[in-house]
C-alpha cells in the first residue's frame, strides 16, 4: 500500500482508543473539564452503563460561541502555555478528549459563556461536525454523549456488565470528588442516585467531611491525620489504622496536585510504611494528597494521565513513608501491640528455621516489611525432628478423621470438681497429644499447654475462628447449615451496587444460612441468619458479605471468603471471646484443633499456635 496521510476522522478514532477505554473514561474527561471550568456544582447522568447516554452538566465558565467549533478540534485547548509545556495547572491540557469522543459517539455540547447573552450548541456525530445552533441553557456547559462506541463496535464487545460499568463510573466520580470538596457532585446512573455530595468548604474540615462521605464512617472513626512538608513537597491526608484493612487497594486514594492517580511509587511507599503492621495479603486504607511544583512532576506519561513521574521520586517516597510511619507509631497502642514484637520476631524466626522446607516460612512476620523478599527467613534444613511443627494442611501422624469430635465440646459448661487422682491420670494421657495438656490461659487470649517435647502457645481467638470456619465449611458441603429465623426481619441499607450483588448472590447465601431479599433500591432485608450467628450483628455481617462479594480475588474463591466472614462474625459475637476459660474448656479446644484439618492457621493465614521445643527453650536459657 502507498503511504497516505490519514484523515482527521481516522486519527481521532485512533486517539480515542487510547483516551476512551470505557464509559468511565468519558465521565472522567468530562468531569475534569467541568472542574477545570471552575464549576461549583457538577451533575452526571448516565443510562445503560454510560453506553446509551452520559450527560455532564456544570455551572462553570462556559465556552464562547466562536470557540465552540474549536473545542471539538484535535489539539485545541485553552489550558496549555506553549511557552512552558511543563507548567501544568489544569486537569486537562492535551486537547484530545472532546474530538476523541466526537469521533466514536454522538457528542453534543451546549454552552453559555459567562456574561454572554445567548447559548449555543454544537454536535459532532461520529466525526461529522454540524453547524452551530442556538441552545436554551442558563449558564455553564452541558455535554451529552450518546451511543458511545457506535463508530467502533469492537470496543463495545470489551465492555463489562452495565453494573460493572456503573461501578467504574461511580468510582471515577468519587475519586474526583474527593480532591474537590468545594464542588458539589451528583451522579445518577439509570434510575438510581448513586452519589449526592453537597459542596463543602475548601478547608481541612471540608476535606475531612468529603473524605468521610466517600471512605465511610469506619475509616473516619480512627483515621490518622497526616501533615508533612519537605523540600517543597507537601503531604496531607488520612490513613487508616492497621487493624482496618481490605483485600485490595481500592480504598487507597492518591492525589498529586489534585489529580487522582494510581502511582506505583506511592502505592509502594504506603505498603512499606505499614510494613508488618498490616496483615499479609491485606491492604490499608488511606487518602493522600501530595502537592508539589507542577514542574516537578510529569503528568504526561499516559494519555489518560493515570500515572505520573516525579522528578525526585526518592523525596516523595521518603516524605510519604516518614509521615505514615510517624502517624502509625503515635497510634501504636491503638492499633497493635508493638512492644516486644522484635523479640518475638527473633524467637519466631529461630523456630521457623527449624520448620520443614517451605512450610512455616510464610507465617513469620517480618520486621520492617520494606523488603519482604530479603527479610523473610530462609527455611533451613529440618534439624530438629522432635520439634513438632505441623503443616498447615492438617495434623500429622494419624490424627483424626475430620470433625470426629463434636463441635460443641468446646462449650463445656464449667469446671466441675473432679477427683484429683483422676485428673492427674487424664493429664498424663494428654501430655502425649500433639497439642498437649492445657496449663494456663494468659491475657484471656493465649492458652499455654505442655507437650511431651516442649510447649505450645495457642491464640484461642484465631483457633476458635478457624474451628468455626471448618465446621461451617463441613456443614455447607453437607448442605446442612442450620439457620434461624429473625423475629423481626432486619433491613440493612447498602450502596445500590452492593445491594444488587447481595441480591444476585441470594441463592448461594441461603445455602450458607443467610436468607436475604432486596428491599427497595438501596437496602436488603434479612429474614434468616446462620444459627451460629443468631446473636451477632446482622448489619455488620451483611456489609462484610457485600464487601466479600464485591472483591475480586483470584487467590481465595468466593465461597471461602464468605465462610471466613461468617466464622469471624460467629466468633466475634460469641460469649467466649475474651473470656477466661476453664482447664476443661481449654483442653476441649486443643482436642478439637487436633481433630480439625487446617486448624494450624487462621482464616487470614496467621498461625493459630506456635510450638516451642524444649530443646529450643533450653537453648534460649543457655542450657544447651
Ligand atoms: P483539554 O481539557 O485537554 O483542554 P478537551 O478536549 O477536553 O481538552 O477540551 C477542549 C477545550 O474545551 C478545553 O481546553 C476548554 O477550553 C473547553 N472546554 C471543554 N469542556 C468545557 C467545560 N465543561 N466548560 C468550559 N470549557 C470547556
Ligand atoms: Mg479535557
């Protein structure tokens, strides 16, 4: 084929492929334009996941009549100074969005410039620009995009469900809204009002309010405030306590000069700062606002501007890590016990080195978490066969057929006065068991047991939760999860998207003992709950379940995540939580653990107990 100059129509379509990936990209570009135009209120309306219609209305500066035809031309922008390409103070600057959208959809822009007598409208229908005509709007700009991707049907095939596209749209609007508390945002997807965020003050208090609306009350209740500045880079924001975490990074919001970004450097800094305070595989919540000289950051790395490049990445990173660490350290006692962790680490590490190849290694917390790959102990060769280090898949040496011990044995009512001789005989038998004979309970949390080869320390909560988990799983597999009807059905309000997810999962949930139905657009009604949770907090349960449903996690299948939610709830509401246990109850728990496969680790992958070999203890005291 001979070389030809491409038509502008084709060029625009190619550009659209980069800038407009899905309906949410259109929403992003249009809302950014409205923000750049100085709008005080922005309204977004979509239909059919944004494919049929996206309408963004603002009360900003508007576009003058003569400039309307130019606005839809490629590389036409009011935001870039050609003298200084790197002084970028607006969200837009490439002059690509409107022509790209016009190339692949039917775009109409009606606008009235501030102070102008009349309003005008221009239409670009899949690349064909039509003549200006008068419009009837009082002020600002109204942009409508219809039949998105009708000019590039291949793109349509890649779109997800309408709901998924709606969620992506809501996510974009939320992110932009977080950075601009002084602007009111409203989002209507289909019939539903997905977001209604009134204007707040452009002050830290206003920001806090806006963030609270988006991150939710749990986050705000414990959020640690951040404020740091160094070398012309400033950081403000809020970080969640380490005890608050999610399976993914979707609630880590990062803004650079008011622009929401997903930057690997910043995400890595957050991870490093939380380090081993964070449960493995989980992600903290935060909202970080980095402000620096526009020339010190290149936002033009990616057409959609989701990534940025800092001129001094090390400075940005250390500012973030430093501020987060400081805030977390100050909150230490609220979050997690940090005293003595170092010593325990060392101890655990030593023990891990004696565990069989590739087994316990992952259970040992690392000290800084900065560089897990290096810090993680290398498993040595198993030199201490007497140290009974169980594999997490179950118990060694002929323990029990699964679930042979009745679950309820842990519910031994109370200590009975047994003849002393009998107790001693029983005790001698127990010493030979893998988890030994219970000797003490410390801090209403740890059971210390003596074994033939040393001792075992059990985290009773983690163990209990795991037992309930396995029990539920077995019941679920047998199709006999006991449930209990609520006297008064409970209404739980949820985001409409989440309510949808719960409604869709109703069948699966009922096999887990939870009977729900949709209740209006943004709530569900709970009629029955698993009997194990009868006394628990139904609202919290449903919210956690909705979160689990909304989470995409290839590593753990949905059923497992749902079971984990249920068992954690069952233990939380249980009377046993934090209670002093009798020796019988402790022994019952140990026996049950022995009989339950997978009870060596809790639902979050942490160990439920640690075994210390006598030889190791003696070594600790220099006896060996
Ligand atoms: P960019 O935002 O990169 O400049 P766009 O194609 O998104 O490019 O928009 C082109 C121009 O149209 C903008 O520079 C701006 O002058 C004008 N414009 C777009 N949307 C609006 C709006 N909502 N209000 C006022 N002006 C707008
Ligand atoms: Mg723009």
